[in-house]
């Protein structure tokens, strides 16, 4: 297999290209953006208004993804893993419900939305710098995650690392779920 240059994230990407990126990167990819263009693309910006969300849905659930298109080689990802982090304006979130398939097929339910209180008019100018200890701890954590060794199953496929929550973290998650469920 031809080695590929490691790529950890994308931004302005079509679903078709995202599948190719994920396949090249062992089934893993992240999308980070300060804008909500991804939702316009998923809603059909480049596909005559036909929503194309399969890769996002399966990247969340980890279900096998097989893509066969005329004029392109087949692509298969056994356990796709996709992380998406968008920092968008509240209006972008409100518009998601306008695309019927986003709600009906469970796309909207796969995101965690956070609406922090606006601090406009109350911010300290200039803002204090991030403490060096916090910055160093953050960099160390990111490097540790990126340096985790790959583990492969008996079939040679890359296996995901399992995140195990402490008892305290499990209780925090359960409290969150109880508040969210109603």
C-alpha cells in the first residue's frame, strides 16, 4: 500500500472527498471550522440540492462505509471515525432544521450544541494571556493523543482506542444525560 502523508483534519470538504481522505488516513478524520459551510455542502450545495450525509452518519456510528461510484475506484472503511468541531453563529444552528433529512435521518441529534452566554461589552481588554502551565499541559495532552500507537486487529485493520471514564466522569455524564433526556 502506497504511504500517504498524515492528515488530521479538513475544513471546506465535500462528502465525496471526505470519504477519500478518511480512507487514506485509516478511516479517521476531523473537520474543524469557524464557519458553517459544511452544513451547506451536506444540504446539497454541490449536488443539486440533494442532501449527502451518509459519511457523517457512519463516521459517528462507526458503521462500515462502502462507496462505489462510476469513474472512481471503490472505497471501503470498516470502522469510520469522524470528529467535527464547528464554532458557528447561532443562526447557522437554527437553519439546520430547514433541511428535513438532517432531522429525519438523525444528523442533528449527533451533535452536541453549546450556546455560551455572550460576553460582548463585558470582556477585559486586553484579555489575560493563557497561563504557561495551562498551555504546556494542553500541548502535552495533544501530543500524547497524536503519539498513541496504532493497534491492529487480527484482520490487520486499525482498532480504535477505547476511552474509559473514571467513576466521577461517569456520574457527570449520567447527570448530563438525565438533564438532556426530557
